């Protein structure tokens, strides 16, 4: 019995040592992959500027600079951009891209941010939506949908409850997915082990507020905006990409 315990203990130690060696080897030889969104270098910075479409038919747009404070709580090699779009009839949507560097903690659950900003989430409405895309060819883009409500107060002190719709997904140079576990627990370790590449994942999201009862109409408009804008900055899928 003692002999068996010693053998098992020795095998366990070998397994731990082997795993530690493999992790150290992977870290020492890994290289950062290419992003799955359009970027360009920033002067005197290791980060990248994420290039989001400025001109969209029927919309005005602007970069929201005040959200750069988000970078203070993200790893220093995180690249981040938010652009707001607004139509003439008041519909608006914020497009955000968080692009990780070597630290995967750049990308976190959106529920954390939304609840921290005062949104009460309706988990029964959380689901994956398929958005029909026409470019670069016909395919369905899977996105996570999160819906919440929030009480706001106007300048006259009047309170009103509004809804907010949040759509998000993840993309690297070769893949797009709505499943966070798929890229974190499968694709990242697989590419590190087989190719020595830490894929540079981006977390893409669209957010639109609306009046109560207007959620379905707002979601439809968000889908149309996504179908128009995503091909302008997202580099996948390609005809040679693996989904």
C-alpha cells in the first residue's frame, strides 16, 4: 500500500512539474497574434488605434473621449475605442471595441459594467441572437443580447425608467464567437499549445437605450446598424477563415 502511495505521489509530482515546465515554455516562446479588427499603430505607444467607421448613411458619429477613463482599470496594453452613432430621429447606439494585448483580463463580463452603472438586468431576456450579414458574403453573426432597465432623472428632477439593449461578441484574426468560454477555455490554450500564438481577441459591443416598450424595434435597428458597420472594421469571417 505504501509503495502504491509513493508511486502515485511520484507521478503526481512529475505531472505538476511537467505542467509547470510546459507553461513556462509556452510563455517564453509565445508571440502575440494579429487582431481581428482594423487597427493602426499609435505614435509612441505599444497600443493600437482601433479604426471604427466614421461615416454611416443616415447617421452622424463621434468618438467618445470621456470613456478613456476605462483604460485606467484595464491592463496597460489594452487598446480601446468607442464611437457613438445617432440618426436624425433620435435613435442612437454606442459601438465599443476592447482589444486585448498579452493580458486576457482586458476582456471581462459586460454584466459587471452594466450593473455597476445602475442597470437592472433581466436575465430571462439574455440569449444569443443571429444577425444576418451580407458582407463579405452571406452568414449569420452570433451575438449575446443583454437587456436591462434603469431609472434616470432629467434636468427638471423628473424620473423615468428606460431600457437598454447590449449586444456583444468576440473576434480574433480567424474566429468570431458569442461564447466566451469557447475562446478562453479552448481556442486560446489550443493556439498557444499548437502554434505558440496568443491570439489577440477583441470584445465588440453595441449599446442602445430606448423607451419601455420599444425594445423590439430598437433591437431591429441595432441589427441593421451592425450589418452595415461590422464589415467596415471586422476582418473576419474571410473565405479562408475557420468559424
